[in-house]
């Protein structure tokens, strides 16, 4: 029984990276990968600012706390989509140019109860 358990664990350990790559979750150079992997790679290529600078600027300008963060790419142009909660309890949705750290458009207040 111990041998069977060991074999199952070994087969899972070797299959998991291949399955992750196929599902787009691997850290390879393909188009897949997590936001974290894509962001780290773009920062290394100096296409975007480090997240710490983006968040520092957002906190200084809007206050509050980030409760959701996504990195989107449109033809190589990266945009951070953030959702903040202010000290007053307002929820703000904001898009930030990842290369410059500047907000895009105006922040939008979200309805708390109707929000996703």
C-alpha cells in the first residue's frame, strides 16, 4: 500500500506542471500565466511600474485600501483595474495606466449592495 501511495504522489507531482501549463497557469513564456507572472515579466522588461509604486500613488491620491486588483493587457498596453474601499466605506473602481501610474478617466463609485 505504501508503494502504491508513493507511485500516486510521484505521478501527480510530475503531471501537475504539465497540466498547469496546458491550462494557461504555468509560468512559461506563453500567453497564459497568472497576473503575477505577467506583471513580474512586464516589470522586468520595464514596460510597467512595480505594483508597490502603483499602490503608493493610489493610496496617496484616494486613500483607503485595495480590495481587488486585476492586470489587463490590450495590445501590449497594461492597465491595472482596482477596487478600493475608502475610510468612509465608499467603494471606488479605478483604472490605472500600469506604465505611468496615472489614473485613466474618473474613478467610479460602486453601489455596495449591487456590486459583484
